[in-house]
C-alpha cells in the first residue's frame, strides 16, 4: 500500500516537473526583424530576419528545446524562418492572423507593438492546444504560390469579364470594349502559362503525379480542385475523417448556451480549399453517384441548398482523404466512405 502511494506521488511529481519544464516561444515576424518572447522565463529579445539572424536564433532554440514555437502567417515574410525551424526538427505552428487576433482579444490584449505581440503569441502557444501541422516542402510551397497566383489572375479576369458585360449592356464606346477585351486576353495567356507550369511541377514529382491522378478519378474533381488540394492540404491521407473535415473548416460547430441551441455552422479552416470543393461538389451532383444521392436525400428533407452542398463537400474531402491514404482510385474499386 505504502509503495503504491509513494509511486503515485512520484508519478504526480514527475508530471508536474514535465509541465513546468515546458517552454513556449512566440515570434512576431516583420520584414527586417523577429521579436521573440520565451515563456515561462519571460525573456524578450529581437533577432534579424536574415539568414545569419535566423541561424543564430535556431542555435539559441536548440539549447532550450522549446515545446512549441508559434508565429503568424505574414504573406511569406515568415518562410525562411519556418523552413529553418523545420530543418532543425522543431515543433512549429503557423497561426492564421485572424485566429491570433481573436485569441489575443479574448485574452484582453489591447496594445499593439512587436514585443507585445510576441509575448501574446507565446501566451497563446502556452495554452498547449495546438498540434504542429505538417509543413509543406519548398517545392510544395512553390506550387502553392503558383496556385495562389493562378487564382488571383482568375479573379481579376472575372472582374474584367463583368466590366465587359456591363460595357456592352451600356453600349459604351468601342475603344473601351476593345481595351477590356485586351486585358482579358492578357489574363487568359498568363493563366495558361502558370497552369502549364503547375502541371509541369506535378508531372516532375512522381508522388504528386500519382496523387493528382487519384484525386481526379473522383466524381466532380477536376484539374483546378486537384491542384488546390495538392498544394494546400499536405496532411491529406494522414488524418481521420473528423480531423480532415475540421482542418478544412467543414465540421459543423454547435452553438449552445444554457437551454438555447442555435444552428450549427461551418467556419475557420482553409477557405481556398473550401472554394475549390464547392465547385467540385456542384459538378459531382450533376450525375448519378453517391454524392448526388446524398444531395437529393438532404434536399428531399426540405433542407436549404447550401446545407446539402456543404454535406457533399464534407463527404468529398473525407473520401479524397481515404483515397490518398489507401492509394486507391475511384474508378478502380469504387471507393466509398
């Protein structure tokens, strides 16, 4: 009895020791500098956002072995730091800026300076609620940049097409119409060039090439959706159905307070992937298959179109996750979730 008791106490003591030994780092990334805050030491300092500065920072972190390093996505300014930390096999989380802002507001932080932001990010890291995500390789990041640029061009092309439609409706001068048409043609050529480069990158990578063929074998999934999923979801095939739905932002979130219960809504996650899945879902329900069956069943219950299409999107990403995990194409074995 005594031995068991002592063992239990020792176990708790060891657990407490492990908890107190956890080290969390927050980094505020700017173009030229990195504001760093370390908890629980409450230590702050600044490093240069340069090759030499990051090299020294990594050496410093290797001495203290942080439990988690957290910083915001900053449109690419964080990339060199991210890749260096990954190469050093450190646990890193790159937080969506909006998520960081919401968490910061929730913790009552109003001031806004680099050092204050770094301290707040360290506090957020110390919540210990984050799973270090799979970070794409340099090649994957390059492809993600290409896919993102392609979408930007498509968006701008759509704006010009809308202008052209309005110009023709208003019967504006032919010179204006021709000007818009020239811009649309420029966008078309740029989109074709980048699309060809994306396809070349995929073809040059045997793993991506095989995954691309697997993804496109699924009803509704075309070239664009496959490109987005390949570039933006490196975790595909490594997660459970619930995890992949939550990662993309397709897991319904309950709204409840006391006796009041509101409608569940999706949110968060990776909006670019959701947009691609939305188009894929619309295509998938046009022909007889399990996606159309799901869609028809929900609509038959007098549920709104959006509810039905989101359910199809969720089923799509779950099935794509299974297909990549099992390396099975739809046309080969009729994959089912």
